[in-house]
């Protein structure tokens, strides 16, 4: 596998998990059949726990370390997430809408004195433009699904983006598979 660790440089909390899965899958396919097989891994991060665990086919080692790594910044499974993405065809209106939407969520949380949900952002998405649409996002985090769900429902049912030339859209992605 050439550049086996390239995905670990992506700004996504599941990057190590995806690398481990890919290496494990490739090694499993190479070992099929009566002759077996051999896998050569090219990496700039040979000491990374995902690479080491994949080479040893040690899922338990990987899972234990990955769970520990996700605890500090509060990523799943330690916390529930929702990724709110605002997109549109003009960059500044998208940025403004993302900030206004985040401010509305903060106001909602303050009104209800809700500390169970926290907001991180807004910021440009790691891939900030797709198919001519600019993208900004913010993350909502909570240890419990109920308050996170209430905030997401509020956004979807009561928060409207200003119509206009920017063709603004909002996507609320509960338990996102990727943050890209």
C-alpha cells in the first residue's frame, strides 16, 4: 500500500479509524487463498497506533487507544454530535448565515439555561466549496441524545435562512459519519 497513512492528515476525528479499517481490509484480502499473501505498507507514520495495530491485526489495541484519543476532545462515542452545514452560491452570505444560525443556537441555549449542548464554530468546512456551493459549518455536542435532538429539531422547524440570490441551504447531520 503506497501512502497508506494519507487519510490520517484529513481533519476528521475518524481518520485513524478509516486508516486502520483500510489496512486491515487490504491485508485480509491479500491473505486469502491457499498460498496466502504479503502486504507492504509505505507510511510516513510507522509509529502511529493505527498503523501498528493494523500490522498486528490487533483490533483490541486499536479500539482501546482510539477510545482514549476521542475522550479528550469529546468525540463519539463519548459525546453525541450534530454537524450543521450552511451552503450557498455566494461566500459572504454563507458565512453570515452560519454566524447568525450559530448565534441563534447560542441564544436558544442561553434562554433555556441549557448547558447540556455546546457549540463549536462556525468555520469553513474542511472542503469549503463543492459543486459551486460555499460551505460553512458548526458542531453541536452533547453527552445525551435528547437535548441535542431538541436543538436540531428547533433548527429544522423554527430557524429559516434568508431567501435570496445566495440560494442558502442548511443541513443538520446527526451523528455524522464524516466532518469533511
